[in-house]
């Protein structure tokens, strides 16, 4: 979970780190800096975001994580990924696929 207690903002599942994934992350970070974006200074964790939270009850979130925290999914090969833009709005974030990239 990103954030603690009432400040929790996302639930995520960790992904096994790999050299290709680290290389992809590095290249995306480099491209973002070339585009004029500031470098992300947070520690990087390979993950898949499962849910974004807004004013969630910490006890309910903790109970869900405890019940599902050992989730295991079979390995799979990603054949593409998408670059999304996002905007925060009052009812929630809006995401738009800007471009898809083939892998491999």
C-alpha cells in the first residue's frame, strides 16, 4: 500500500524485478527528463496498481490486504505497454491512452 492509515492512496501488488523491466523504467525516466519533466525522486518498486483510494477506511483496506495480500499470479509476457496521461478532477482522475508501444 502506498501511504499509511487514513493517508493510504493506493493498493498495489509487487512484481518480481528483472533486468528488462529495470531497463524499461530507466528509458522511460530518461525520456521524461528529455521532455522537460522533473526526475521522480521516490524509490522505485516494480508493481501493478490494483486500486486508488480516496478517504478509505483504513480498517477495511487492511482487512482486504490481509485477505488478498499473498496473491500469486502466473507469469506472463507483456507484448506492449501504454503511455497514459492523467488529470485529477473532483470526482476522480481521468486517464487517456496517448500511445501504445510494442515490446520485444
